[in-house]
């Protein structure tokens, strides 16, 4: 019984610490902590405006560099269209864009600008929003609770380990 309480306590402490770290990282991404690549995107286009608690999960936007490149490509395409009699024209230019996740949305109109941070792990761009920060706070609270409960379980298992079972001599003397 004591070993199971010790293992459960250790597991809860480890799980709690992992949730604490994950929650802190989520808060850092949601607020744009120093050290993360952060950019402001314009020309936001959300193909699906199904909002989940005021957030669209998948949108696309253009950084200022992408917007300049796209505008230049459009000008070049217009210039090339004037010279359409030439047969060496290449395929039309595809607009550059960046996929954004968790974009705040009112369900009707796409936002004009969104500031997002890039995750260093997988390269996703996560928009700065209150919902992302709230998720991080909940993860942090859950991690603190799990770590605290695991510490309480470890304390109880340690206390039980210090007790000795009654001996036959002690039981007969009473």
C-alpha cells in the first residue's frame, strides 16, 4: 500500500510539473514573450468562420515582407499581361501567405491585423489572444493542483513508511 501511494504521488508531481511548464509556455506564446519571433500580419483571410469561443482556429495572413512581394508579383503579372503575345510567360504567381492559428474573430468580418508569435518547436504561428492566455492559466492551475496533490500523497506515504507494524511482544504486554 505504501509503495502504491509513493508511486502515485511521484506520478502526480511529475504530471503537475509538466502541466506547469506547458501552461507557462502557452501563456508566453499567447502574450508574445521576449525571445519568440513575433510579427504583425495583415490581409487576414479566414476561410472557415466557425468560431469556437470567439476564436477561428485556421486563418492566413501576410507579413509586411510577403505583402510587398505579392504586390510586386501582381505588378509584374500586369506588366507581363501587356506583353501577352510572348510565349515564354511562366505560370501565374501564387500569393505568399502564412497560416495563423487561434485568431480572435467576431464571426462576421475577418480582423484587419493580427499579431502572432512563432512556436520554436513546430513553426506554427499562434495569434496573441485572451483565449490562448486563459488556456495557459488553466493549465498552470491544473499543474499546480496536481503537483500539490502529489506532494500531499508523498507526504502521507512517507509518514506511513516511518511507522512500524506492532510486534507480538508489544501486543502481549498491554
